[in-house]
């Protein structure tokens, strides 16, 4: 927990369960430990990637305000699951009875005699479905805690006002829908191509070839007989020749 003169803030890191193509959220609890109304504002180094609800607000004395930070869906994991994004929370004493609509950017300007508390948070990615629980103490012991009231390095990191709208226009292409058609099963009635089938095919082809040859031979014999009959003396009429040819054809094998 980070603590200043105005607010107690928990946790000190923004831990997002990371899963590709899915949004994730985490929350901050701001507790006003003073007897004054406190105004706060949240900024980040990557405002296009996050939204905060509320990103500005008033915490009345002795109360707690929950702030939800949402990270839009990511289409690729960062190297070593390490994020360079940072957040800055500014808090300042506000007039008694102040409401969120009265908060202006000028309220957080640093001026003589005005105390503006600042808390910086780093972003930590954790597995969405961790294989086993890890003691929280071991993580905090190995990671630097967010420092409050750190004004010396104010200019080293640029923080921008973060959006309160979570209507992200994601650049991630929609996953291509799988085809609903399942591969059809092969018919169980298909006859396998065996040697026996192949042998029947050869016999059929041989029979067709033999019949074709016999037909061709019969046609040739008929033409030959017709030519021979034409050489017979003209006393035999053409009708008789045709009749004789028909008779011979009937007796051909």
C-alpha cells in the first residue's frame, strides 16, 4: 500500500491477467485518510491501450473510491511478458463539498503553497490461468514498489490523460470462423479394387475387342461377296444378288 498525506492507495502495481484477444481489468482502491475533500486524476503513458473508470473524481473524508483500469485485447504477447506502460495518479486537496464535475486541469497545477501528491504504478502481466498460486509476498519482495511523492523524475516519463470510455476500436482482426461443415464419411458400400475386379475388367475388354473384330470381318466378307456376285453374268438380276447376299449373311458365323 502506498500512502501520502491525503490518500492510501492499494495495490502498488497494476496486475492484469494476460490472455490473447481478450480484455482484462484490475482495480485500485483510493482511501481518503484526511479530513479534506480530495480530487484525483489518472494518467498513463499509453492512453490508447487503457481506459479508466473513473479517470477523475472526488473522495470525501474517510471514504474509499474504487477505480477500474481496463486493458484492451492484445493480439500478441510482449517480449518476456514485460510491459513498459506506466500510470500516474495525482491527488490534491479540493474545496469542501466539491463534486467531480468541478474538477479542472488547473486544479493539479503545482504552485507555491499547494501540495500535489503523485503516485506512479507499473503494469505487470500475470497468466490468466496460473498453474499454481504464487505467494504475493514473494512477488512484492522481488519487484520495486511504486513510489509516492516522487517529483524529481516527473519529466522522465510522459503521462497522458487516460480515457474513461472502454469502447475500444480494436485493431485485432476477428478470428476466422471455422467451417461448420464436417468432412463426410466415406460410403461403406464402395467395392475395393482387388485383383478379381481387375481380372473381370480385362475379360470384358477382351470380349468387346473380339466382337468388334468379328463385326469388321463380317462387313469385309459381305463387301467381297457383293463384288464377286457383280461379276456373275447379267442374266441374274440385282434383286436376286441382294437376296443371295442376305442369305449368305444369315449363315455367316
